[in-house]
C-alpha cells in the first residue's frame, strides 16, 4: 500500500470513528461530545496502524499501551476499539447504560482493550510514566501513548510526571496534548492560560512537536519523528477543534458535555457518511 493510500485509509477510519461516537452519544442522548471528537484523528492513527496491538489478545504483554488520561473521551476510544474488533459493534449501543461494559469514562476493569482507568484528570500522566518505566524494566520494546487534555495540564500532577519521565529518559513514552483551546466551562486562555505548551515540555527535557491535530498525515509523521528521538520522552501538541467533524457541536460555545437530539445525530452522521462516499 502506498503512503497516500495509507493516509486515505486512516482518514476514512477517522470518519468511521466519528460516526460511531456520534451514534453512541446520540443514542444515549447526552455525553462528552466535544472532547471525544477532538482526538478522533489521533485515535485513528494510533488504532489504525501505529499501535502494535492484537484484538484477539488484548492483554498481550508486548503490546503498545494507550492511556487516555482525559477519560471523558472514552466513547471515541470505544468506537476505535469496536471497529478494530476488540468487542462487538452492538456493544456501543450500551454506552453508559445500566450494566454496560462501556462507562462514560475509561475503565480497564470493564472494557476489553482499555489499558488504564482514567477520569480523574492529571492522574493518567503518572500512570503512563509508570507503565513506560515498568515495560522498560521488563525489557520490552513497546511504546506507551498518553492523551492529555489542554485543560487537564493545568493539574500540577501532570508536571511532576513530565519531570520524572525526562529524568528517566523514557523514550518509549509519547504524549499528546489535545490543544482544542477549551476546557469544561470556557477557553483555557481565559481560565488559566497555558502559555507555550511546546516550550514548557522542552524546558522539562522533552522532545516536542506541534502539529495540526486534524491531519492524520501530520500526526502519523510526528509519531515517526518522536520514535526517532532517543533518550527522552516526546510530546506532540495537537492543534484541534472541540467537536471536530460534527457541525452543531463545533458551533456550540459550551460543547464539553452536550445533549444530542435524534435529529442532530442523524444530520451529523449523514454529513460524515457523505465524506466517506465522496472521499
Ligand atoms: C481532577 C478532576 N477535576 C475535575 C474534573 C471534572 N472535569 C472533567 S472534564 C473537565 C475539563 C477538561 O478539559 P480538557 O482537559 O481541556 O478536556 P476537553 O474538555 O477539551 O476534552 C473537568 C474539569 C475531573 N474529571 N477530574
């Protein structure tokens, strides 16, 4: 397969993840649509080719790990996992309903393919550092991927983990910051300005890049570069749009947690499916 074909395939996978995420949240009627949609392109790259995983053997010891520290984006991760056949697609309809194995936030004890329980913001960074360090101590060559929210990195615990990862020279750790410029109740610049995120990570000793987080090509190439940076952990700051690919969510100022009507769901899915046909 040529590089161009691979990129096209990842773009299609991203659209499929968006459609399934919308169906999950739209069927329930509410959910964390904004922050789920903004990381879809990264999930498509990770689950569509980069991560060394085996859906038949989800706990395979040599696998790459993903810690989605912004655990409220669980529905997007579940969509990627189901599309990769970690569990049946029908299970997506059970999102956040009584007895489900798909809670609103990621839970490693409930969901096949979820590597770490998250939801309490900031903690995933420390967990990912522990996983990466443990895998290295055990002589494994696997990578640990970590997805952080931009509002989330206001948590002090993140920077403790970032400092220690650099001290341990964890070049098997690749973090992403979903820089969609919004947190729960407004813009990060108005609530607690993050300044230059890339420069901050660099000052802690990390290899750092900044890319268009809606471009699977840029994300894919940045991961390749990150793997080439030896002796230090890597961060990829993703310039994203909260609600990306779902017009009513993109247009809403408060799009962190939203109600979704059946009409909104149908219209947004139709637009996405159009992209699948024309692309
Ligand atoms: C320690 C902690 N404090 C508060 C919350 C409640 N909370 C959930 S998501 C969220 C906003 C996160 O913003 P951001 O990291 O930018 O993620 P995005 O909404 O862009 O996905 C908050 C405050 C939480 N889950 N954990």
